[in-house]
C-alpha cells in the first residue's frame, strides 16, 4: 500500500562555486575536473523535484571561497525548531558554520547552539521519532553525541563507521519513515558492535547491498513516501516499492565528485 508523504522544509545551497581542489574524503580527486554547468543543472533538478512534490526549499547564499557549501546537510541539525550548528573537522570547511549560524538567526530561529565538540550536522546525525542516530569514526567526535542528547533531550545512539568511503552516517544509512523509526542501511559501513545495535533497534530495516551503497544510494531523502536517491542505486528500487515507497532516481554525478549526493545537498528544517 502506498505511503503518505508529509510536506517538508529544506535548506539547500546552489553549487555556484563548486569545485574539487583538495581531498578530505576518498571520493574527492582534484585531478578529475568538475563540469560546473552540469553540476548546477543536476542540483536544480533536485531542487525543482522537491518543490514539485510540495516541499519548501530555502536557499543559502554560496560563497566563492567555500566550494563545499553545496553540501548543506553538514551545516546543522534542526529538531523542533532548535538548531545545533556544526563544528567542522577540516579547516577547509570550518567557515561554513558561521554562514549557517547567520542564516538561522536572520530567519527567525532563536534557539541556535554553537557546539563545543566537532559534529558535521546531518552528515552524522539522523533523526527518527525515537532516536538520534549519530555517526563517529571519521568526522564527528563521540563527545558531540552527549552534547546533542543534552541539547535536544532525545536519546542518541552512537554508531561506529569503519569504511572510509562511508565517512558520514548519511552515506551509509537513510531514515525512510521518521515517525515509524524505519531505516535502510549498509551493514559493511559499520563496526560489528554497531551492526548488532542496528539489528536490535531496527529488525525490519531495509538492508542495502554493497553495489548500491557504493553508488551512494543511501545518501537519500525520504518524505515518508517519495525516496529521492542516486539513480545508479538500482538495486534499491524494488525493495523500496515493495515497502510502499516511491523511489525517484536523481543524477547528481558531478556532485558525487565531492563525495555527496541527494542527502548531502539537503538539510531538513524540522519545525
């Protein structure tokens, strides 16, 4: 039976100045040129698809000196209007946090917390009705988990990432139905203990195969019915449909050169 979608509000940043001139994850290779007009077109397709599905898209102004700002999910985590800003691990991205802070303050968010510990926003925090799932191992500090729990007042479940290709939680796990605590994930990205935790907490999760995970198929966004995901992750389409979801393949191949896809470009502003 088809699921019900719920309208969402997203924050995105156009890749006006996107390029790969340094490498802070295994996907980034400065020797591979970026086709910027194509990157812009692919990003606009994603933005327009959200709007066609009834979602609101807010825009963050890009800065010429910050080429990774297109990956807006990393800038903060927002739950019930409360904003936990990011504190980036790599110097190249550190200034992005202030841009996000200023945007939130200018748009009426009054409870904005500047963190003490390194976290990379929704890159490593995934929200369900019951938990905040929190990645660690490559970017975010384990200390950020306690900080998020104290700020949001929700239980935070730490998950250890062990494969550098899946350097953020949002490259290895996607929340399909927030209200129902339903997720999909790739077990190979996690430590044995974290895999056991995921099996215990989410026994009915959709398990992704390696080929689809390697296409960044889990870097996806769901509104409860429509699941926007990289089009190359074809092995996920059928199991998603069998669960009542509607998969929508998106081509973000140019942005993949920076190590991100649908979710990396999309920060959810939860009211």
